[in-house]
């Protein structure tokens, strides 16, 4: 093979797709432990959004206004590119340009929405990120406590698993070999570059690519590159016409509030509500198995929370609940790295923003692997690797403390109390 890729999620699939588009004669293999789309790519909330993993004000503060602008522009183009490929390759992923409404639920959240709008405006994206007052926002969706919203029309939504499966078929059509149910046990680098698996060895003349995202810490060499964070989803039964009439939400925008613990809602094409939240607590040693009781408790809390958004759902049935793991790097930045000497490349750390960002990362990495100049190499995701996470038990202690503090901060804000005394510390440790 020329390139051997660990992981059949969007990262691995987009990398293969653009490699083969640029040079159809390349030999590319993808090795996937389960099936393509088994990881976050097949089970996410479906927001194919213009949001980069770092907030616009953080991009601006860290990299300067020009780079922040280039990054946001690249994200807009990325959303269009995902839609273009779906159309061109006949991928039936329900790609729809429904936009996003980032809501202020309660007066205490209004400042955060205004600040986000101000940052976009400063960077020249004010016209594409509109500040809506209470009445205008409520006209779009009747959420309890809604006070304002940031409306981003040029964001999309997809059916995530269909995107992953459709992409897998597209890269196979272009000649890639996909080995499913094959686990990589070790990555060999240098002249001997190869993926050692439980079913044999896949050698790579040009590079091996680590595209295992939240599961990467289990692979030797990536133990502290990122941490897996759980994210949970509950799905309602299809709503009745009466329930939809009460809720509104005819535009089907992605909805989220300013909660520190994160929430995201998607209206599915078959008339259900998908409600997602940062899920169960971090597991010691960056584990991605165990903690089932915590997942069950989280789902139960989320069913209750959704009724807090829309009281008309008091008796709604919930048909599905699941969780998955997303990857977070130490500075919350996405990473696309290629060490030519070691013939080792990696792309990871999209937080909860990978549906679109993986496409950008895959395009960038394919250019890097082919030694082709690209303006994308000026973007923050090419400036890694991020600093490593702390060793255990410090990592567990720090992350668990921040997760607990974020929950206390949300509780205080929701009930109109002052933030906890340690809110500043928690933000310094846990925010981007
Ligand atoms: C519940 C949830 C909701 C989310 N919602 C959104 C959203 O709405 N919008 C958004 O932008 N992002 C969202 N995300 C994040 C987004 O889904 C991810 O950023 C993106 O899918 C990452 O793609 P990936 O290919 O890098 O990783 P993954 O899809 O996780 O793929 C990694 C693959 O590597 C395989 N693998 C790992 N180790 C090995 C090994 N040793 N050998 C072989 N194969 C291996 C895994 O089986 C997996 O299939 C969400 C994530 C979750 C979990």
C-alpha cells in the first residue's frame, strides 16, 4: 500500500477520498476494528456546522484576526463541500441546509449569545450570524425561557451513519481497500511503516495514518494526545401534529443553549427530536468501556431535561438512547500532523464539531501526504500537535473536577443564583 489508515470514521474516509481524488493510482487501505461508522461518525447529532472546535473569540485571541477569519471561511466552504460530495457521489445522507439557532435560555445566557455575535461581527461574519431578539427567536421555536438567539443560516444537518456508510462505498468505488472487523494492535513507523493488526500486517510505503479519534489513547504512542469525552443522545418517537404546532420549529434548525454542560437538538426528517448532551463523566485512564450505570442515569436526566425545553412533550415516548465518545485535545484545537521522517500522520481532536471539521482535516492531510502546497496549511489545525494531557491520576482528578464545576455553574445560572466561588478556576482549567 501507499497509505494505510487506522479508523473507518469520517477522518479516515475523507483522507482516503481526497487522496484517491488527487491521484487515482494510489494504493490506500483503511483498517477498521468494527465497521465503518462504528465510532462517533455513525452516532453523532448530525450537525454539519460552520463551527470550528475553537470559539471565534478564542481563534482571534490565539492566532490573530486574519487566521480566525480564514478558519471561519474555511468552515463555511467545508459545509458546502460536504453537501457537494453527497450530491456528486449519490450519498443519501439527508444533507439539509437548515441553519443553527444558538439560544439564550434565561436572561443569564443572553450575554454569552451577544458576545458570540460580537466576535463574528468583528471578524466580518455578522451578516451570516444574526442576533435575534426574544420575539423573533420564539417565532422560530417555542422553547421555555427563550430570550435571544444567534441565527447561523448556512449550517447543515445530516443523517450521520448514512454519511459514513455512503462515504465508505464512495472510497471503495475509487479503489480503496477497506478491512472491517480488523483491529490495529500497533503502529510501526519509519522505513518499516505498517499497521500491525490481529489479522496480519498492512505495510505503507508513504505513510500510516492514525484516524482513531477518541479510541486513539489505546494505541501505543497516543496515550496522552487526546482524551475521550462521552456524549449521550436520546431520541423521541415521532411527534404528533398537535405537538409540532405547539413547538413550531418549522425551519428545523439545529438548536443549542449556552449551557456549560452542552446541549444540542436536531429535528429529524421523520419528525422526531434528537436531544444530545455532554454525557457521563470521564473514565479513569481514558477508558471507552465501562460506566454503564452512569450512562443510564444520564439518559434518564436527559429525557426529563427535554420536557423542560418543551412542556408539551410531557407524555412523549422515547424510542432510542445511545452514547459515544468524541476526542478532546489539551488546547481544544483539532490536529492534523504528518511526520515525514517517521512516515506517521494523524488527525484528531474535533471536540463535538467533527462532522464538518473532519472533511477539512481530510483535505488538508491528503495534500500534506502528497507534498502539495495548500492554503489550508496556514490554518490552526495544521499547527499541532497540541500539548499532551497530564498523566493519571492528575488527568482524572482535573477533568472530573471541571465536569462537576460546569454542572454546578449551570445549576446556579438556571436557578438565578450567583456562580459558585470556584467558577473562575473551573473556566481557566476547563474552557478553551
Ligand atoms: C454522541 C455524539 C454526538 C456528536 N454530535 C456531533 C454533531 O452533531 N456535530 C459534530 O460536528 N460533531 C459531533 N460529534 C463529534 C463527531 O461525531 C466526531 O468528531 C467525528 O465523527 C470524528 O470522526 P473520526 O473519524 O475522527 O472518529 P470516529 O468516527 O470515532 O472513528 C474512529 C474509528 O477508528 C476505529 N478504531 C479505533 N481504534 C482502532 C484500532 N485500534 N484499530 C482499528 N480501528 C480502530 C473506531 O472503531 C472508529 O470507527 C458527536 C460525537 C458523539 C459521540
